[in-house]
């Protein structure tokens, strides 16, 4: 009996300890999913206005690149060119996943015999909101002219070509003419060149027949500059060869932001 009582007591203590250790509610708490930020499908576009080379007497053309990085949405908008008191525009569309796409807007013709002015390029989004506005200014220029011999049988020295160029508002980069002779014996010729504030006094040059052109350079020195916004535009380069004159006019201007 005594042994039974001891065993009963031990069992009771064990049961009481287990009951005390067990939680009132043994059900495991549920884990809530991690909160995630909402995914926003936004139109991702970038716009770049490119430099453009414009021929004198030719329309100024604005060149714009639109990049659409959206995987789901097309981009629709408008590119506007304002130049010389004239406004021209074109609507543009860049499909989703299309990446970069180029567009052009053709405007007013460039008059190189007058102040070149500046152009404004405006890019609008779908809601006609202005995304970007850039000013295109004349940055550089060049002029060139070429001539044929007086006749197919001529043995006279003639100017085969004349060339000049530089950066607007700076000292010109170059100015020169090429003398040629297509037959006969070597001949001497007298050449003079004038351009803006630069001049080459009459200079004698020996020209070889059927040889490489004889390049005569205009001395570019001093503080003279070519002002692309001068009222008379970009000056022509004139020359005389053995007393006969001709001119080289500006042929192209580069506009850039």
C-alpha cells in the first residue's frame, strides 16, 4: 500500500507539471503574407534634340529622338519647330518596347545672306504637356564652290574649287582655293583672295599641268571673327585669278542645342 501511494503521488506531480507547462491555446499563430509595394505601370520616355546640318536656301529640319522604355504603353505626342516666325509640327508615336525612334519636322528655309537666328524645338506629351524645349543655335558653317576648265582643250590655269569654314563667333578655321591646269606646259598665275577681314594680296603661283591641285591658303590671322548673326549673314569669299573674279558662298550651317 505504501509503495502504491508513493507511485500515485509521483504520477500526480508529473501530470500537474505538464498541465502547468502546456499553453492554454496550443494552436500555432498564422503567418500573414509579406506586404508588397504596388507595381505602377508608368510611361518611361526620354527625348533628345539632335544637331542638324542645314543647306543654305534649304528648309531647316529639326531632328528629335524619342525613347520609349515602357513594356506596355505606346507614347503619343507632338514635335513642334518654331523658326523665322513660322511654326511647323508633326504628331509622333512610339510603340511599347520600340526603344528609340527618330522624327523630323521641316520648317522655314535658311537664308545665309541674313542673320541666321535661332530655332525652338518643343516636344509635347499625350496631354499636350510640354516635356522638353530646346533652342537650336547656329554653331558652325562652311562654304564651297567648284568650277570646270574654260573648255575641254584649254591650257589656262583656272580655279578648280574654293573652300572656307569655321565656328560661329570665332576666328575661321580655313579658307583656300585650288588652282588647276589640265594641259600644256607649267604656267604662272596671279591669285588674290579676300574674305571678311582676311586678305591675300596678289600672289604669283606656278601651276603644274595634270598634276595635283595647287592649294593657295588665305592667311587666317588676327582677331577677326565670323558673326553668324550679322545682318548680312555669312560673308562670301572672293578671289581674282589673272584679273578675273569669282566668289565662294556659304553652303551649309550646323544648328545644335
